[in-house]
């Protein structure tokens, strides 16, 4: 039994069953034993791989997207380029390399990363050598004046609560202890009377309060101070019901309750609700689009072709495989499972990727 699992079991024995959100927060962010606090989870030797780790093309196109958005903002002399949950720093490094061709962009920006993991902060510092980088524990500290915020696979790792429709109404889904003393799922004894959502019996409703609060905060800042925010994550373009909690270890799905702190826990993002929250807070919405449509509109084929012209045979195979994985549909790729949503101040023009506006070729 892991140390964190023993702590959670002891907590439940003392206080009773805990909500899914609290369980996720402990499993991912416990200061000593939390999943993200103790390891670099990325890559073939880790538990999962993200788009920036698949190909440099992803980060290059996102960087040029951010530069185009900066120009659409009126090219402010000072602005913050912010990344939420920056992983190893690969995405930001690729963004910064690609945007060296944009006049004035680097002179205007300052790099800000929102990261709580000391392990990943060290990786980010290595990846971003040569750039003055500021780290923040919370998003509020990173927001000041005009901003371009990038969040790739960030919202999916934020804790949420779940509720199940029973014949007596909504009951919260909890983590408690079974007869064998092991962690198990159950339902609260008291109904959730404030949840006014119609659904069939057995339906699971997820309440991503933390994600909605963050999106609302960002949207309010964009509305008053200017800028853009780009969210890329797996999830649905339309709201619905269902249990989307999943755990990943060594690139395989595992039981979310088996080894808290030793496996990644994520949920699917409800992009419709995120957009509604952002619009209510004063931001304009762009998308959501599928990752496939977004990257194709930005010029992914042209970038892949340009890289292939300078590559050897082995590199061309790798470029082709990465291209397919980024945009392929179904289980083989990320093309339709991943969605892209942008927020902006409402006076900005349409942004690339959502209106078939392609970015300039890098050569």
C-alpha cells in the first residue's frame, strides 16, 4: 500500500467518505506524496505523452498563433506570455523558438509559468535556459495587463465533483471504504437539493467548479485588461452526462482508486460549459474546434512538408507519424477527441484556427 493511500484510508476512517474532487486533489497535489509533486510523468518512460512531446510542429504553430494574437491586440509594448501546467517546458520552448521571426514579439513578452511541481519546474528551467522566466503557484499572480495564456492539457487535471441521479434525486458520488477496508466508490446518504438538472436515473453529472472558476477569472481579466487564452484538451464540445474520471499509468488505463499518487487522474473537459462561463464573464469565444481542424487551419501540412524537405529518410518517417497522431481521429490519434477553445477581449478580430486563417510559413 502506498503512503498516500494509507493516509487517505486513515482520513476516511476519521472523517467519513470524501468527495471525488477532494480525492483527486490529494492524489495529484498532496505536498509530499501527490502524483505531480514527486515525478516527471511525461514521455515513453512516464505515464502519458502530450502533443508538444510528440512533435515540435505543435508548439511552433501554437507560438505563431500567440504572435498573431499579439498583433491583433495592437502589438502592446509589454505583455505576458503565460502557460498553465507547462509540463517539461517543451511547448513554451518550441513557441519561443518559432516566434523569433516575428518582429518585436520577443522584445515585448515576458514568460510566466503556473506550476506547482518542483520536479517539473526544474525541467522547465532547463528547457527555457536563456529566457527570464517567472514561476507562479496560482494563476492570479500570472495575470497583469495584456496576456496571451496557453493551457494544453491543463483543465483535465483539475479536480471536480460527481453526482448520481437516484430514484430519490441527486446524490454525491464519494470515495469511502469497503468491507475489506479498501477504497471504493459510494453515494452520499443525503441528497443534493441545490442541483437542478433533469436526468434519467443512473446518470452521472460532473461539476467542474475549479475549472469554471479559473475560466471565469481568465475571461474577466481578458475583458478588462486585454488578451487571449487558448485551451487545448480532450473532452466534449457539447455538455452531457457520464463518468469521465480515469487513471493512467505507464500508458495504460488503471483503477483510479488502486494507487493514489502513483497514477495520473484526469477528467474530460466540458467545453460548452467552459465557454458559457467565459462568455458570461465578458470574453469573446472562438470555437471550440477539433484539434484536427485547428492544426490543419494553422498550416500543419505545410509545416510538416517544410520540415521533411530538410530531413533524412528516418526523420521523414517520424514527421509523418507525428503528423498523423496529432490529427488522426479515433483511438489512434488526437484529432477529434481533443478540442480547442480560445477566449479573447471582445474587440479583437477573428483568430487563426477558427476562421480557416492560416499562419505564415516559417520556411
